[in-house]
C-alpha cells in the first residue's frame, strides 16, 4: 500500500514534537499502529525516522510551543539582511543586539520545556541553530518546520562582514608661517586646491569595500534561491514518486483481480 504525504507528515509532526527521551517509544508506537492497519509501507518509513539530537529536539518543541516568538526571530533576519544591503552600521548594531536578546530568551524557553538540567553544550547548539534561522532562509524554513534532526550552524554572512563605519578624517596640517620650533609635519604646505588626497583615498577604499560586500550579498542570495528551488524540486520529485508507487500498486491489484476472474 502506498504511503500518503498527509499520513506520514502527521506522524512526523507528532514524533518530532515529544521530549528527546520519548522519541523512540513514540516512533515505535506509530509504526505498530500503521502495521495493525495494514499500512506496511508507512510503518517502514516511520521506523526509518531518525532520532533528533537533544538540541534539535529542543528547537522542535520550541517551535511548537512558542511559534510566534520563533517567527518573530526569523522575521528579524530579513531586517538584518536589508540593513547589510544598505550598509546601515547603526541599524546593524541595533538589530544584532535585538537578535542576541531574542535568541537568549528563546534558549531559556526551550530549556524550560524539558525536565532536568540542560548542559551548556546543548544550550550553545540551540542558540547556534536559532542564529542560523536568522542568517539563512533555508535554515529558517527548517527551524519553523519543526522537524530538525540535528543542530544547525549559522553561516558567517553577518559575522564575517564588518559593520560599516565612517571614513577616517585625517587632520590636514596648514602652513604655519612666522612660528619657530614647529615640526616639519606641521609646517608642510597644503596641496594645491586646499584639499588633502588622504580622505579621497579613504573614500575609494570604502567604496571598493561596499562593492565587494554588495557582490557577496548577491552571491549568497543567488545561492539561497538555488537551494530553495532544489529543495522544492526534490519535494515534488518525492510526491511524484509516491503517486507513481500508488498507481503501480493500484494497477497490480487490478491485474490480480482480472486474473482471479479469468480462471
């Protein structure tokens, strides 16, 4: 018997929402029920579901119990990416602080959903997974889906790119005539036109850095879009394969019926 998408997704949603120590028992219970109903294919697929790590299980439960707060964290990622595109240094610092505050609060909420002490390494993995959901759209989709099997690591899109800063403003020494005891640097004449070349070179460096950052952001966006398209195609391929299996099973059953009456 073919496995319906709805039947398997319902089971997955339930088993990935329990406490880590209960996962195996819950998975086996659903597999046994499927076998009792004669759904052997579904039972086999349920048995193959991987047990999540403790950190992944905590994030899965967090998504189910505090969906609005997790969605708000994911939405923050969009604002952070926009601030990076605009090279808004003050805005980036403000949003980064907000991200850290939200992640810290959600880590505490996740730990409160289970009994007993949660180790520091697990807490760090939960925090890293939540930061990944902020920085990467594919990670955000995985987190909000609530079916994580392992913790995620945030890409360095926000951490590796320095915050924009104002170009340095070196002081320009003007010629001081009629004074004694002044240094050579102080007495150096101003370049023609009354403007120093140093600020111009600094502006050129800032502009070059801005172009590099823009190119990197565009490259990452293209990569993320390609990743989303691939996953969508893989999901469609899976659904098509299941429909094919269902059609083949129906055909085989019909042929058996024909042979039975043809005897």
